[in-house]
């Protein structure tokens, strides 16, 4: 059994097409992972890179504790099931399943002097796999005498007998009819439970993904859109693409605006007269500028979260009118189609078409005007331009009104001392307070409302001065005494960002070089000088010896020749730069004192760079990056190598 780790995986073809972009994921042992997305999204390419059938352009792939980038497919201890079965037509089912074992080389010992499985072992494994898959009675048949579902079982059997660490399945059910696909979905899920190994499954069918995966990777244009459980993907899509791709029928999308007036928000639906007024409490996580009545957004609601039942309409605070266009009766439920624009037709997908899922008979007829109640607890809102959710599960910022007076920041009835590093005049400001800047161990009193585990983070919902705040940086058990990490805050006045968060990352330019250097070596008991080739990282014109792991990754990703031609971008943390006797020339401009931490603000060329320091630095200094934490990006293709 094995855990998989994919770190900054890229696939770039010779013509420059990036099929997979910066794929990062840890797959736990025994998980059932599903890659899903439209054709051309990069899901099968990623699977083939895991299998070793495609070279990895850049990044690191590990199976267990072993990095397998340069290991042959046959040595990766994986098995793959393809879409087209790939059975040998002249062999029986038994021979097809056993064929791979007969060819496989294993370590030689007393029992296996030839480095091969014995006939008894092969027979036992084949019979066991056939029993698991229910094809024992077909072992003497040839593939042409079997149905599509039976052939797919044989293909699975051939993979099972290898007892692999990882099972890869590339759209194995796409050639089957609907009924057989449903049956085989259950069979594969049962097989995963029996084998107790890691499964990675590729499909374009979101129903397969939702019913089989413990976690799902949604992909589009080579990028990961979201990784989550089926339930979380359905309930908490991070962008409009995921929201529309997951779920049947597709989510309703309406364009519109929101305007806040006190504790109420007026929602207006574009291209129609539809409008509802709802409490502001639904929008705690939204940026204030989305509530100005001007910024365009997209509202998303699933068909089952809209109701036309009289009771729901009567009791709902959000009711809109629509004109019925047609309906689809599916037996146990009915889909009602319509348009909130009374001139719309409801047939064509548009920003005013509405689909409502009803669990009972519906006596509405085309042309009828009806009312529908919206379940605002299930409302999703997306930025019209970026299509990202503006109500994320973990908000990046808290947005507050604040006042600066006498060197202190006043907000929500509380005050906090501004550190010397923050310069601003007294007056009214909008405070951008990141969720990771609210920490434990301060003098500000907060009331813990709730906490929720989301992935590897815990989101704390707090109440301060009657207003909701969100934090991901609190210490477990201490959420009632908080402080603000001042280096992360922003202050806005009259639309201008007067105080910006301290930049935690510095970016430098350069290339990789190979130079001949003279080194002293021991030869026959004598110390002699010898010319050798060594690799260096040119960072802002200064050569640093390149660590072996970095030079190897650059040469592997860019090829030996191009590795020394391509422009590189280096990323260094403010905590990953140290002052040394030699290095990148810098001039100290000032010391930024944030109270608990101090940083030297340095000029490097035309850039300002922050360096963590406990010393009172001044004048000319030299900086050296920490090569254990440095990031290296190939600039023109924007490929992260390290």
C-alpha cells in the first residue's frame, strides 16, 4: 500500500501547450481519488504521468517514500485499466489474466530460482481475482464470447493479480451502456473495499465521480479547480465552473447586483424585474464593494433549492415570479423550466432561465405565471469577471470600519497599538483584516461562536463588538483573547490603499550557469589542483553554488542545453534571507518595527525587499537566500521547478 505525493507537476509539450499546470496533491493510502473534468482538461495526462507513460516536464512525483520521476512504469508497482480493455483476442480469459504475471520478474530466492512466479502462485492469484470479480465460470472463454461488462472485469482482473500499490483506471466504463455502467460502478467500489489499496480513477462523468470517490479533483484547462469530498464539492463550490459541472440538472445562474442598506441587502436580478430583500447576515464573508449596488455578480441556486409549493412561497423572505415555458416529468420528480424575464422563452440557457426540481405532480402549464421561493441558505455568489466565489468557506479577509487616532487603531469598540512600521494620519479607514492575522494571546476580548474543520485548517467564527469575524490562526482552546498581526493588515482611505500588508516574499531574476573552477583534490596521497565543472545559480548577477537537488531538477525540466538559457525567477521568504559577508548587494532603507518582529527594508536594484532581523542594520549589506526554502520558476513559461 502507498501514499502518493504530486508536487508542482507540469506537462508541457514541445509545441508549447501546457496540458497540466502546477498540479499539487497528496493522496493518502487506500483513498479512492477521482479526476473529473471536460475533454482536454488534463486528467488523463496526469494519470499517465503517474503511470510513467508520459514524461513529467517539471515537478516531483513520489509513491511511498520513493521519487519515481525517472523510474520505468514496470518498476513503479502500479497497475492500469484502460478504456478499451486491451485484451489479447487469441487468449482465454485465464491466459489474459495470467499473462502479466508470467512475464514479470521478481527477486530470486529458493522458491523462485528463475526470478518468476511459480505456476501454483499464478493459478492461485488468477482464481482469487476471478472469484472476486465473479468471472470464474468464464475463465475458459475468449474475449469475443463475452459482453462488454465481462471484458472490463477481465481487464480489472489482470490488474488485480499484480497486487499493486496503486490502481489506475482511465475511463474504464465509457464504452458500456447506461445500465451496465451503473452496475460496474458498484462493482468497482466493492472491489476497492476488498483490495484495500489506493485507486485513482479518471472520468468525464460527474455522476461516476460523485458516487465513487472519497475525494474528487475537478480540472479545467490543465488547472485544478477544486479538490474536495463529493458532498463539499456539491455544497461549497469554489467557483462557477465547479458549481455548474457538479450536479444534475445544472445549477441556475442569474446575473445581478447587491446593495446594502443598514442590516438589509437588496438583490436585483439583471434583465428582469425580480428583486428580493434579505438580511445582511447572509453576506458576512463578502467584500463590502460587492454590496454597493453597482458591482456585477452571478447568483447560483440549484434546482432543488427553489420551491413552488404554496407553503414555501408563503413563508419565504425571498420570492420571485417567473413564466413557465415547459416541464419534464421524470416519474418520481418533475423539472419545471421557466424564465424570470417575462419576455424570455425558458428553453435557451441564459442568465434569466430558471429550472425548479419538484418532488410532486405539477399542474403548471406553459405560459403560466408562478411564484418561487429561494432557499438563501443554499445561495452561491460568484464574481462575474473571475467567476470565483465571493462567499468562500474560508474568507481571506474581514472587512471593517476603523479609526486611527493617536497612534492607535480603533475598531468594533476595541483598540490596538499601531507599531512604528505603520505610518498613517488620524482619520476614518476601511480595515482589511486577513483571517490569518487574528491570533491568540492578546488583550482583545472575543466570543467564540463556532469552529469548523475545513481540510487541514480550522475556521473560527468570533463575535467582537457585535460583529462577526473569521480566523484560521487561533490556538486550539484559546479563542477569547485575541491579537492582530499588524504586518498583515491593510488600511484603505477614499479608495486608496494607504497601508499595505508587508510583502512576505521577495522575487529576484537570474539564470543557471555552469563554470569551470579549480579545486584541490587528493590523488595518490598528494593534493593537486583540477579543473571541474560546477553549477551555479545567478541571482541578481551574483553566482551562488547550486545545490545538487536544484540543478538536477532544472536540467531535468528544461533539458541539459536549455537549462542554461532560460530566464529564472527566484522567490525568497522574508524569513529565508540572511545577512552575510558576500551575496546580493542591498542597501538598508529603514527598519520596519512591527512590535514583536523587526524587518530590514532593503533596496535591491529597483525592488524593495524585507529581511527578518534582530539587528539594527544600516548602509550597504549583502543577502544570501536559504536554498532549502527558495522557489525557482522558469520565467517565460511560468513553470515552477522548485
